[in-house]
C-alpha cells in the first residue's frame, strides 16, 4: 500500500492503542490460566501470531466485543498442533520457545527469514546444556525435550526477551529456579513489564538485585478479568505531531506504567532544547521517531543503538536512507548514530517503509510537515493497524493511492 500525505496538522483527543508488549504477556498468562478475559486487544499481526501459537498449544480462545476469553494450556495434555507460525514477531518466538519446552513433544516454530536472522543463541546454549534437541533453519526451529528447573546464567546484552520467556516457563515448573544476568542488560525495563504481567495473574517473581531473578516453582496463573493498558511506544508517534504545531491529547496511558518507552516525552524535551546526546539502550523502539524528530529539530547523537540493526529492518541504515530524502545527513556507527538537524525539504522521491511499522510511522510524522508518499505503508499492521485511520481523524491529510 502506498499512502500520500499532504502538509497538515493534527488536532484532537485520541486513545492510545493498547500496549502490544503487555498484550503478548497477558495472552500468555491467560492461556496458562484456567480461563481469563483480556480486554483491550488490538489485532495487530504480532498479536495474531501469538494467539495462533497459543491455540496450537491447546489454548481455548473466544474473541468477543467484550474481550478475549483464553485459557486451557496444560503441558500434561496433548497439543492441538506441533506447527507454530510466528510470522515476524520476535516476542512470539522468544516468549514461546520456553513454553513449548514445558511439553514433551516435538514442536516446530516457523516464521520469516528476517525473524530467524535474529539471534536465538541463548536458547540454543540452554538446550545444548540440558540435552534438548534444538534444530534451527533459515525460517524455523524444531524443539524436542523438557525444560528443567535450576540455575540459569543468561547474557543480557542480546535481548531481554529470552529472560522474559524463561520467567513464564520456569514459574510453571515444580522446583525453584534462579536466573543470573551476565553483562550489559539491554531493554531491562521489559523485564519489569514481564514481572508485572505475571504478578497481575498471581505469579510472584522476585528481583533479588539488578542481576538476579528468583522464580519460585509450582506456581499457576490465576483466572483474571483484565484490561491491557495503553501503549507508550505507539503513543509517541501520535504525540510527536505536537512538536510540529499540532495539539493532540493522547488518552489512556497509565501514570503507573512500567513500560520503558514512557520516557519518550523526556526524550522529546531533550531534542527540542538543542543538539542532544540521547541514550536509547533501554528504549530502542523509540529510535526511529526520535531520529525523525532530531532531523526536524536540532540534531542529536544517539547512543546504545546497536540493537536497531536486528529489528524488523536495520533501522539505523533505513532511517539514514529515508532522512536523506528530507535533506538530513546521518552517520551510523556500531553503537552510535549522529543526526544533523535543520529545516526539512520535501522529498522528491517516495519514502520507503522497509516492511517496518516504526519506520513507516516515523515517515508519516515527517511527511505531515513537508508532504510525501510512503511505499509499503501496510507495515503498520504489525503493531498499530488503525494508525492511518487515527491520524486522519486527527486532521492529517492522508490517503491511499
């Protein structure tokens, strides 16, 4: 899909879309419960992937206007299917590998080659140590064996998703477990999100200190009727219109949220003051929109950027290429990106989406300032299917062409 955006300004009130990060977690907890109702689910491509995989593992799922009723995963019972399709969702794949290892079945998780180009080394090493079969191809991994309770040493510098996945599964095993986190902890705030989600379903995880997580065994997720909170990650794109003459009030964001991306307002403020130094190691998903804002404002040097390379696209290089169409120069290094700020020029060529929802939404914000066309705009379906409808309702002049 190609969209054309003319110069326009956003005004109005809008509810933030539900948090995709928390929705993944609540769905897994709900599936492990005896039956829960989860409200506020947005049927993005990633969430559909998680729902499909949970159903394959035996979850009974009923979607109604009032919410999703979900429950019924039992490792002691046969699974419905040993083929799980994760599409391009890293959360789905990395959260569910340990869940699959609660079953004594051969299970294959598949998805796009881009998804499987992202590291699974943490799980591969754990499986090797425990005698679990772990066979990886360019677009799948096949597992056979059962996860054991015990002491785990896990690198924290690849992704926090591995640690979150282990927390889900280890809490369901009969014996206690401990996870020791080695090295730098990347996106550590997402661990807090997982601990909160499990706590909301009655499962207690103890953060002994920054690097030690204690998981009491023999716990079960309790039945809950619960609503997914608003998504700070995607709210950032809506709030960004306020930096360019708009007046948008984003509702539905919890002041008590532990989402790491709630810092976006502070990051925006830094970028408006002048040339800034901004660390995004704990909020890499904000990288594209922060780079876009820096380009239109005063410029910035971003640190902690190395994980942008292994997202849905190589986000550093993608943003460098697209910002150049607005007349902005970027320097992409191993763990640092420098963006020169200045007045944006209208792009003479179409902007590319790279099959990456956050690149597309970042380009949409800048195109509202200069005008422009975006190819591959359908990528927003990964996390925010209603994005273009919502910004149109706010007054952005956007149409599919």
